[in-house]
C-alpha cells in the first residue's frame, strides 16, 4: 500500500513540524487507495479516512488527523 515516504517542501508556509516529530513524513500511497481516500474527502466523510489510517494503517490518532489535513491540502 505504501511505496515510500515523502516530505512536503521546507518552504511550505503552513509547515508545522510533524515530519520532524515523527521522522516519517507522509507515506506515498498507491493510486487505488488514493482514489478511495479522495472519494471520501470529496464527500466529507472524514471519519472513514481517520478510521482507515488508525485501523488499517495502524497510525496514531494524532498522525491520522495530520494525514487527513495533508490530504485536504492535496499533499498526499
């Protein structure tokens, strides 16, 4: 599902340091999973996205919420 990790550019004005805290950045997500996540984001079904990150990916709630925000910004 995740090929590798990428981190948004350091020049991003809204950068808040989560990449440095976790040391993991944002996972590169396969196209079918991206399509599913963006479908949920389009319908504003944020709870499904959070549950996917927490349940399927085993991320913490904090990291899942961060990834939801980055998804909304288009960085995923």
